[in-house]
């Protein structure tokens, strides 16, 4: 994907205006797309990448935005991408993403993505990009899962559904639950990790607990403690925010990294390369069209279910 760099000096009229709002106004994109551009590191102020859209601009500063060029076709439909469609209607699609599948194109993963597969099955998703609702590489994508995580994701098919589902993420009425097997025995039966997450200064591909990061909360409950072949704990984790690598970072921060997570813990030889024990097994939200609450569930895939025979302790 080639980019067109928009560079402007912040006028007095925009002094004190939030960065995301200014990007939306100047680039003529929706606030959602502006937020995605910021999250992707495509917005700079005075040469520094902006990571928080609510920051305000100062008169005379240089605002730079890397925009996809006009006519950029975005992601091409790909018929060979394997994933399960759990539910589909005119407004929403719910998919069960397998581990190893990247959600949208990025460095080293331009093809074979979930987005490519979705466009093949649901071509109307491209209309969201044409309407400026979504970035070209993320049509309909409301939330994401890491490559090594499996489980349920919601995808919007209309602008109204996209706005409604993103709103539910913000107000926390969308429920997302994960099964996570973590190292060691977690002492408390239930708890909550409330710690801001930001990008690591030492390793840009890693996230970390950072005072200047974005607010993040993960609630957990112990389902089972295991002893064989080593002490581990099976947790149900509930996201109360949605930050990159959130559960992985929070569990590692309390001394219980996710089993198999090489980035924040150690490799587990029982799991395929790049796989760790994290599965989004539950997804619930208010349907944008009917107004009724809908709930979906996903069983553990075979690669994780095979680790479920270990002995448990009370």
C-alpha cells in the first residue's frame, strides 16, 4: 500500500482541538478512520508519532498524516482463507478465527488474511471503505485478535452496525470472554488487573505496562489449577477495555504469563510455533438492527483442548 503524506501547519483555528478531530476534519475522513490512522502510527505532530487521539494541537505545530492514495483498491478478496462463520445476517457477521490467521494486512502479512477471506464471502464490506467508514485494510473490523489467538470476532456489514458495535466496545456493553492457561498457580480465586498499556520503548513490537499508556482493565476468575507437567492455572478473562496484547501483558505483569507466549513468557513445545493458550470463547452484544442481546460461544480448538488432560488441584 502506497501512502500520500498530508502535511500542514496547525492554524489558530485548530489550536486546542483534539488530534483525532483535526485529522478527521483535514483529511475528510470519519472519526473512526482518524482513530485507526492514529492507532496505526500514521499521524505525527512535529515529527513524533501520536499514540493518543485525545491530545490537543498547538498553533504552529506540524501535523502529518499518511493517507492511502486515491484509487487504492485496499485488500483483494481471497477465496482460499479458512475460517468459520458462526453467524451472518444483513448487519453483522460473527466469525471463529483460527490461530495462525492474521486479521488484516501488515508488515510481512500482505496476503492470506481474515479480511481477504471476508471480502471474498461478503463483498459488500468493501462499501464501508468507499463510504469512508473504515480504513481500506480493515473493512468491517470492529475488534481484533492476535495472530496466535483463536476465537470469536464481530464484523459489521453496514455503517450503522459499525458505529453501534464500536460504541458498545467503548461503553463496555459488548462482552468478550477468553480462556487463558497461565503459568503458575494464581493465588486468588478472582481478581482484576488495572494497569495502563503502552508500546515498549526498547522493543517496538511489544507492549508493556506504562504510566503514559492507555487505560486497561482485565478481570479474571480461576476455573482450574493444574500440576502436571508443571503448575498452571486455567482462567476465564473478561476484557473491560481492548488494548493490543492486553491479556498477555496483564497476565505477565502479575507473574503469570500465558502458556506458550514466547513474547511475554516462554515457548511451550506442546503448542505449534507462534501459538499460545488464549481463546476468545464468548462474545455478546446488542444486535444493531433488532436491539436484542445476542450471545455466541466457541469450544476450545484441538491444539488447546489437547492440553486439558493435566491433573487439577483444588
